[in-house]
């Protein structure tokens, strides 16, 4: 993660994430999760309420770098859990059946 050279980074498998690298003030990093990782709240990764976050596929987290090495979570989406679907991941995969949204509609992100 610290050596990522792109703004949008895919993370497969499981890991404990304690740093997003140096970055530069104002830059954005989007993390797309393919498994259960743990984002650890610290001086380097600032998370809501000071609580760690366990991810799941296909969660997406967006961070803004406040200063070199310090990242603030600005957006988090648990899309798969909210709308209850299994993502189609590669060419040839298909989805069948109805897509049922929650009674209160589609909610994006968390507060």
C-alpha cells in the first residue's frame, strides 16, 4: 500500500492496513477491497470515532492526505452489504434473479 503509485488501488485478500504511504497534502487515494482487511485507526490513518474498520468485498474507501503520511477517511461505501448482491468480477460471469433494494431505498456511504 505504501508503494502504491496510483490514485485508485485494488486490495485483494486480507491484510492489516496501518499506513497508506507518504502521499502529499491534498491528494486522494481510493481503496477498492476484494476481501476482509482491517483499517487501523492511528495518527497515520484517521477513522471515524477512532474505531478500526473491517472491510468486505466490494467496499470502497476514499482517503485525503492531510500532510505527508497522515490520511483522513472522507468516504466509505459498503455497497455490497447495502444492496445485497454478489459482484460480477470478470468477463463471462453472470448475475441471475432479481435485485431487491431495501425498503428505505439505496443508501450510499455511511455517516
